[in-house]
């Protein structure tokens, strides 16, 4: 076993020790990584950063290598090597196979090396870009993906598949229909993305213009960039249509669970503890609780001010976000709506009217047939 792991690690360290990978990917290496030196897994890291541009055979090979690494971090040569000091300091007693989990938790600690944090962030971006490279998501959301996303899996492939599955899970999260395990997994992922927009691959692509002009990325994000994008949408300063939609979706996701809005949660921490400590997490319950407390003039001024702004954001996002795509989605949005009783009453009235008209028409038709037979 040790010999096998040692060989795998050696192949990662220097691509020359993996002749099949080198042969299949040589044109891509020449094109995208011509000046990258051998050793320290630099060539493999380079290929992973341009996965979307690789030839199909090379992409498949790199994906296979990456999949092995995410399920056994001990053979991730770049991670283990560049994070040796951080592992010793923060994760000395953690299992090497899942060492990335420990590094992710400690990446913002004082004394955590910058070079290790950089590769940990890179690994997190990979996991947020490809659900098949996210072991925790696979484990906790497998049933939910099969239940809610089977249609998108059957109709999408490659990069489009990953984007579609993440969108599907986020949509199901907003509706509050995910299992408890999957919901917690999504909260963790979305909270990380809220605190650091660089971990949100979709926003980085569709809001590229806005992130270069209005809300520039910084190493010390702490939720400032996402807050900037939210404010920009509210103030109608986002010009890119797809960026508008994704920022609106981001706002609606934070409405579903306050833990996905770390800035609001931080400002309203004492109010949540005082008025909402027994309120279950998810499905917008904490926001509703805070709103009731605000209507009763109980909130602290800081929390009340930020919540008022958030309510305006929710209202604005609802106008920007796309409407439900099918009956199943429409049903869940109606169920989650505060006016759901009104919708159901209108449906019953409409159904009742059709039923009564059907009875009257049937009687008239039978009467007419009877007269004809006479």
C-alpha cells in the first residue's frame, strides 16, 4: 500500500513519471504550460488551472488524477508539500487522507502560511466548480441530487452539467426542500462563498466586468465584495444581465438562511439570541422572526437598519430573478409564499367553478339528447 501511494505521489510530483498522462497531454502542455518547470507538481497544477481548455483525452486524464486526490489528500503532492508547515502547526493529528478539510477550517487563522492558503483556496474553487470533485457534497447531497436534479443530469454534459447541478441544488435550497444533511452542506458552501467571492466560480465569470470596476476583489474579502455586489444591484449599477440574475439569486439564497448572510448574522447576533434562539434554521425562519421583532420595535438600531436594507434587497431580487421554469418549481414557490393561502383559495374557486359549469353543461346536454330521442 505504501509503495502504491509513493508511486502515485511521485507521478504527481513529476509528470515524467506518468508517461501515459504526459503522452496524452503533451500538446496541451506545449500550448498552455510551455514555461512551467518540471517538479513540485507544477505541470499538473498548470493543467488543472486550464481544465476547461484541455483536449478531451487530456481533460479526462487530469480529471481522473484530480478525483483520486480529492478522495485521498495524502497523494496530493502540491497540497502536502506546500502546506507542510501549516499541517504541522494546525493539523498534526488529522488523518492525511482528509487533511484538506482541516486546512479549510484553519485557512484564516493567524500564522497560516500564504502559499498554503493559496492552494487551499484553489482546491476549494475546484470543488465548487465540479460537484464530482466535492466528496462532502457527494456524500451529503447524493439523494437530493438524484431526487431534484435527475433531469439536469440527463440533459447536460461536461462543464454545463456541473453548473446545472449547482444551480439545481441552490434552487432547491431556496425552496427549503433539501434534506437536513444536504441543507447544512449547502449552507457551509454558500457561507464560504459569501465571505470570499473568489470561491464562487459562477459569480467570478458572469460578474467579471463588475468585479473589475465596481466591486474589486481583495485578499481580505470578509464578505465585502458580495455586499458590494448586492448594493450595486439595489442601486441599479450592474449592467451585465446575467450578473444581475446571479446576484439576485445570491440575495434570495441568503434570505432562505441567515447563516448564508454572515454580515447580517453578525450585526443581528444579539437580537437573534434574544428573540429567535428557539427558531429552527432554514426556510427563511430567522429572517421572518427578525421581521416580526422589528415590527414590534424590539430590534437594536443597527440590526433594524440592516434588516430594513435587506428587505429592500429581497424585494428587488424577486423582480430580477427568473420566474419558475415548470409546474413543480411553481408549486414549491407558491408553498413558500406568504400569500400561499390566497393562491390555494383562488385555485379552489377556479376548480369549483369549472366543476359547477361541467355539471350544468352535462345536464343540459343530457336534456337535449332526451328531447331528440323523443
